[in-house]
């Protein structure tokens, strides 16, 4: 819903235009994300900060977090200054990768808030303050680079691509952190893969054809113009008329060339 609202509001308020293929890409992105969420496994129940801490300390998640941090630093310090002004995926990938830490922090802080109202000493637990610092740092970074993207690129393109990347990273993080893949059936795996491929197709339509002037009104004209192609004559013995007889006067001599 946020993707559709951003596309519509940016069209009316900011004068930005989303062509027919872009709208189709938005719909495919939403459909793919919905399919992924439907087939995603349920969260493993975590009720205390100690259980959350044990999940965060597992080698699989630590390796995954290290890879995300390495990718984030590479994008921020190397690729961002060089290609951030021309490639829409640079800044949005930074926001999405950082989003994995913000969502995990929100999950942990939600457990801490429940424990606080239940009378548990959550304020004395070091994980609570680590999660607060991580959440503040990640949200600040996300807002910074999202605003940079909005200043440079079309709003109707920024929000759908960011939504797709963010959703994919968050679902992947949740699967790794809570080991949800263990309980996935074959149907859920196929549905998740199909949803992800649908998302990729939607992002491709949004990004590859954003400069084309395609709408329902001129769709037939665009298709007809694409079908018209110059005719090439390959016969070496053919008689080729060089001068255009359709516009030449009747009494004007015509020039012919014979290729052998």
C-alpha cells in the first residue's frame, strides 16, 4: 500500500510520472512480496532477552551480520561516493542492509518492553542498551541515505525499489536469526522462490524502462513503431533505385545502379 501511495502522491504533488511499465512493476513487486510473506514460516517464539541474546550470538547469524556490515561499509565508503549520484541501487541497498539491524533491534526491544511491564529487570540487562544504540544508529543511517535518494531520483522509483529490497533483507534476516527455514515445506520453498523472482521482475520493469514514454493511450502506437523496420535487400543482382521516385518529378532523369 505504501508503494502505491508513494507512486500516486509523487505523480500528483511532485509532478513525477510513472509510465505503464513502472506501474506494472509496482504491482508485480507487491504481488511477489505478498507471496513471500504468505509462504514465509512463522517466527519462533522468543519471550526473554536471554533467549534473544542466545539467538544473536549464534555463529550463523554472526557470520551473516558480518557480511552485511562489510557490504554496508563497501557501499558507504567506496561505491557511494563514486556511483551514488547515478545508480539508484547504491543508497537504497545501504538503507535495506541497515534495515536488517533495525528490525532485529525492534524485535528485541519489543521483548524488553513486555518484560519491563511484567516486572523483569530489563533495564539492567546490557542487551537492552545495545539494542537501543543499534536502533538509533541504523534508523539515522537509513533516513540519511533515503533522503539522498529522494533528492536525486524519482520518488515513484525510490519507494518501490526500497520496499522490495528492504522486505527481502528483513525476511532473510528473520529466517537466519530464528532458523525458520527448518520448518519450511516444499510448497513454502517454491512459493518463496516464485515470489522472489516476481519481485526481481517488478524491479527490472521499474528500473530498466523508467525513461520510456509508455501509457495505455499510446501503447498501440509504440507497438506499431517497434514493428516497423527497414527492409534489407540481400540479392546482389537486384536493381536498386537510388533516387526516390515518389518525390521526383516525372520528367527528371532517374539514376539506377546495378550490383554484380
